[in-house]
């Protein structure tokens, strides 16, 4: 029933390829609702001077791309039409040719001329001017991309976060001057996405010589990430197993701590301050210590009687006191909005840049102590970690 129409459709595809008028093609309407493959998109691409046809297989939660030459294309289509897809549209320079097959096997072919001739686009993957290149092999190994370097559907959100992060870091580092190799510690580095992104930004975009240590408490993660670093032959990046509060860097220019839980952020800030780093960058996460202290103090205000607001208040107070303690130690601080991570809705970035100018320590100390008094806080963990008390 449908064979003849299908043959006509395929011969028009071959014709479009031969006449160089093939713009793109879409396969849709999976025959089975249970099929995870939802669509296939085909477009011509030029790879090393050869014209190939890139098939993007769109599954529910990921994309896969395979390239075929013109000779293979018909066979690949025959495997899918109509056994997996019931509809196909061929877009040529001058027309849209639609193949519709019903589940009962009845087929029709409809042609519609386009108003204005289309152009072919032979770009492989649109080269966006990104600071991070997902085609770098470590991104596949870290699970962000397909083997072909395409960010998977699952990881699109993560990739956006990574890009936003490197944009912020680039803007912070650009005006800074470092002599020679830049020593960086990324405390609580986790699966390493942001640490690799930082390494890529600094070495490939900013041409800096770096020594980046990702400090992580989970040994399995450290081992896995170090294997990826080795196989990608990356220089100046290493994961170190250990707790943030026991990591003692000799020289440290930049301290990073992104989403290090609760007081692990304080440990990180303390080690940055002690090492006299030029830049401290942290995205604090779960402010339990101060929330508990505020609850214990019994100082309930009309605002903090509500659990959500108590939580938010604890975030603001903790990070304000952290910023003030950094100022006390000679840092100019800034609180910026960051991107939310999947494991926390917190999106605050606390930035401290060391400045060489006189500080009114007494005034800062008095601000800290009155804040503590007002909210019934005995001691912020950062004070303990630094051995100070306000
Ligand atoms: C929420 S993840 C954040 C990972 C990464 N920085 C990011 O933002 O995507 C926190 C990581 O810090 C690690 N971590 C927590 N406390 C730590 C500590 N005291 N010392 C070292 N690593 C710690 C955890 O094992 C986890 O991998």
C-alpha cells in the first residue's frame, strides 16, 4: 500500500541530494508511543570538505548524532520509515514534501512550494562564541556531552550554569594581575564540572599558567576525576582527597568554594584569608549553623516567626557577617547573584578581593558584634575557624 509512495518520497530525497537542494528533513510521529526515540532531524554538513548528512536522534532525555554519506542515507531512512516513524518532511530549497503514513499503512505525499527560496546551511555545529568548548574530550568523560561533543538534553541546564560561571570568573579575573603561575584551590569540588570549566577558561581562553587543586572529601570521586585529568592530559589540574579544614596550600592566589555545605564554606574562607589569597569566591550553601543559633536564642521577630523567612534571614545574616569578617581581614567584598545549582536553590556569590588600603577594623568589628547581638548569635563558625571573636 505505502511502498510506492515511500519509494517516490525516497527518490525525491535522492534527487534533492543530487541537485544539491536538500536543506533538511524531519521524521516524526513514532509508530509506537513506547518508542523512546521521538524525532530524527537530518541536515547536510561539511566535514573536512566532505558533504555528509547529520542525523540527530532525539530521545526523550538526550540527543545522539550520527553522520552518514549520501549513499547510506536512503538505507538509513528505509530502516525507519515506516517501521519507527509515520511522518517525514523533506525541506528543499524550493518546496516542503510531506510523507504521511497512517497506522493502517495508507500513505500520502503532499508538496508545498515555499514562497522564497531557502538556503542550505552546511555548518557542522554552530560555532557559538562560547568560553567553554563542549567538544573537549573531558566533557564527554564527565558525562556532559555525547561522544561527538554535543551537550546531552539532560545536561543542558548544567551547561548553562557552567557557561554563566566562567563568564563571571572571567570578568573577575581579567582586571587582576598575577605573576607567573596562578595557584587556585577549589574547595569541595565535587564532580568537577566547574573545576574543569575554570581550568579550560584559564588555560585555553586566558592563556594563563595554572595550578588548580580540586579539594574533595570523597575518595572515589577524587580517583575518578584524576583518571579523567590523566587521560585528557591536562596540565595544572589535580584533585586532592581531603577535608577543606585540613588542606594547607603553600601559595594560594585564588580560593574558590562553590556550594560547600554549611560551615565547610567558613573553613574555605578561613583558609583563603590565612593564605592571603588575592581573590575569594564562594557560593555559600545551607546556612544551618546560624539558623540553629537564631532559633536557640529565642529572639523571635515578626519576620523570623515564619520558617521560610527565618531561613532567608539566616542566609543574609550569615553571609553579611562572613563578608564583614573578610573586610576586617583586608578584602573588599561584593555579593552577586549567581546561577542556581541543581543541588541547591541558593544563588548568591560572595566575592572578596584583597586590597592594600587602610582598614577601619574597629568600625567593622563593631558592626559584626552588633549584628550578632541583634540576632542572638554567640559565634559564627568563621570566627572559630579564624581564631577571632567579635
Ligand atoms: C554540593 S557539592 C558542590 C560541588 C561543586 N563545587 C559545585 O558547585 O558543583 C559539595 C561537595 O563538597 C564536598 N565536601 C563537603 N564538605 C567537604 C569538606 N569539609 N571537605 C572537602 N569536601 C567537602 C562534598 O563531598 C561535595 O562533593
